[in-house]
């Protein structure tokens, strides 16, 4: 889990970037965002 206290965009960027990186190596990689505003 990746979270960002006080910020709203960094954790989304980091999780999406890591999802792309690991998704290229592991096809079952999933990125889920708990709260979208």
C-alpha cells in the first residue's frame, strides 16, 4: 500500500508508475485507487 498524508497526487503518480514497471514483468499486477476525488 502506498499513501500520502496531506498530498493528493504523489501517491497516485507513484502507484501508477510502479504499476507500469511491475506490470511489464508481472502480467497480473493490479493498481487500485481507494479514493478518487
